[in-house]
C-alpha cells in the first residue's frame, strides 16, 4: 500500500519533497528498497495508537524547516486509501485556495444522522443522532465522511491549530469505488477483489 502512495506522490513531486513518516523498521527497509530515502525515524511518542495526525505532520514539517525547506501546503496521503488517481489530485488543486484551511477527499455517507444513525440516551434508549423532521431519505441533507485519500492542507492553518479544529474546509467528493479505506480484513478483501477484477487499474510500478 505504501508503494501505491509513493508512486502517486512521484507523479507530482521530486523524491526530496516526499516524506514517509514511520518508526517501523520493516517499512523503512521496504521504502528505501523502493528507492526513496527515509529522512528521519518518527519518535516513539508520535507512533502510538493515541498519536494525532497533527503532531506527526508538525514533526515532519519542522524537520524540513530546520533543513531550510518551507512548504506553503502539505499533501497528506494515507497509504490505507490507495485508490486515488492523478485526476483526483488535479481537481483537488483546482478547489484549493490560500485563504482556506484544507481541501479533503470525502465520500457521501450511506449512513445519516438524520435518518439511520442513533445514539443511546441516558435511559438506555436509542435516539436519532441529529434532530430533523424528514419523512424519507430523499429529503434529508447529504452528509459526508473523510475517505482518507487526499488532504491538501494549508501550512499556515496547520501552524495555528490542529486539523480537527479547522473550520474553512472544502470537500472533494470521490465515489465509493475510489473511497475504499483499508482498516479491517474485510476492507482488504474488497480492495483485492477490485484489483483482481481490473475494476481499477494503475499505470505504476507496483507488483
């Protein structure tokens, strides 16, 4: 999955502008055997399950600043969302402007807090997560979920606040096929089926 993201990044950037942040020796060896230098080993305090993306990005950004390299925007590519195309990023760039915090790829959610998402009340009963008087699914507002594929982040905003507090965020909608986020064994099976059946094909070096 990392190779897919490296190949994608190389379509738009030179190797010296691509950063893989990890503390895993196996990943380091795999990336360097693929011809990409790992600029640093991520500190252990930024590598736990509770580590936040903001801190990881800031660590990488500050590393490059110390090397005399400053970037106005950062593109975050999560390897677990590999089904992205060049066209997707080009369209994200067309949405991005320096006066916003971020453009993020999303998919329209099939689960909706106005319709079929529920929370448990203090009494133990289910209640809709968001109030609204809608008689059918066709009437409810569309809701979106981050698909993990593309985050084009304004560096100035990143320096001012964590990602989860961004308010000036523009969406880029990708369909379900390209929004596979591999977090579970079932997600992996779905991704394999998509590739095995050539539903998505890539012109890259991954084998």
